[in-house]
């Protein structure tokens, strides 16, 4: 169902950088063993005004290296890439890991800006970040909301995207698609989306976001034995004052229960047509992903350029970059070389 991804020998990565990257990847320990070593953090953080936001982000690697932007999902944060970022930096890449709107140190520049979580606006944020950092083209890679954002960037602005890595494949959706009923078992997996559709759900998430997020982590990655410190490190980002509003709007918008902003409707109209992505792409899936996700055969034809799908085994759940950082980092390095 997928074509073989042919990797050319020419690359901007030097032999020395590749050796360093290999050493970095070899040093990574399984995610379930994180409690046996000091807890790492992506710090210090930088910030920059970009579009409607002041975006908090982590940066590492050489300033003149080929840019890679890593995009986290919900309810996670930049520490989804705590082991990936050092490996990519060691490979000579300029690594940028932003907190999405509603997370961590990212803030709206104006109190009057709608706390909008529709899919296109998150991608607009990252294009604005690239503009602010004077990055014309970058490899983009992500998981969950981050994977959807990366796919949207590659579909709508292919001139800005060098290559793509997406966990769970092609995740672009539409409000029309969100109105189509699913089989009962599939609907059950989306229980939290329906909870968020109610005022009780919004209030419950506001009150219990820490425990709620921990439950999602457990359900989405049933074989990942993360410890309390690992979870708490990321959960701190959910204390952002706009987090609940962004989260609730995102899931209500998907079901057509909340309007988006009119200025983004032309982008949503294009996304509703499920545009094909033409940039070099590697998609990844864990063999124990407990979150809703499509089968690889369902989206293989949505990628028209060089493409490969990789199944990552070993009980890897939804948070693949954190559970299997060596596999994710290798995919980014491989696709960037193309």
C-alpha cells in the first residue's frame, strides 16, 4: 500500500554529524525507564511575537543547520520531544519546538483575540513563527494535534515545507466529516469529544485537567509505564490560561458545535477537499496506539511524493516521539536527507 522511500546519498549532514547522531540515538533508553535517570527538560525557552501570539519555544542545534520544527499534541507539550531534540541537534539540524496556542509559555498578544482552536489556525500560527524566525523552509514533524498541523502546512503551504513526518498519517479533517456517524466502537473512543461538547465537560476539564490528561495518557498509551515526574513535567504546560478555551473550542468545532473565524474559512474550504500532500513524507504508527487513529491503508494515497510508512513495535502507544524517540528521530533524519 506504500511505496519504498528511496534515500539519496547526498545530504547536508556530514559524516561527523551522522556519527554524533548515531551515538545520541544509541544512548536513548526506553521511555518506561525514564525514572532511572535524571529528568531532562527542554530549556531554556525563548519567545518571539508571531502573528497573534507570543510563542514560547525551545531551540537547539547549529543556528545555520537545516530547520526542523517539532509539533506536540494534546494533552502533551514540548517534552514529547525531550529525547528527539538532542538527537536531531547532534545530527546538525536546527531544532525548534514551540508550545502551541494554549500551552506552556505561549500567550495571545491581545485579550480580544478569539481563543480559537480550529485546525487551520494552529497551522497559521506555525507559519507565522517561521516568518518571525526568518525560516523560509523547514522539515515539520509532529504527533496528534502536531501531526495534523504538520499535514496542513504541507498541504496548504508546500513551498514552506521541506519534508514531513506524521504520526498516524494523514489527519486533515473537516466539519462535514465530523458530522458523519461512526460505528459504535469507534464512537466510544471519542468519548471525551462528546464530554467536551457539554458545559459540564468544559467545567470538568477546567477543574480536573491534570487528572483528565493523565487518564488520556494512560488510555492512549496502555503499555507505556510513565512515572509521575514525567507526566507532571508536561502537565505544567496545561496550566496556560487559554488552554481550556482552546481545547474545548477545538473539539466543539470539529463537530460543528462552534464556529471558526470567518477569515480562516477559505483555508478550511481547501482542507475539506482532503488535498493530497506532495512533499517527501514518512508516516509512523505505534503497535499499541490506544487513541483513535486511521489504518495506514486508508491514507497511503494521500501522499503523492516520496513516501514510506513505518510501524514501530514494542508496545508503542500514541505518544510515539516520547515512547520511541530513536524511531521518530531516525524518521526525521531520513526524510530530511531526501
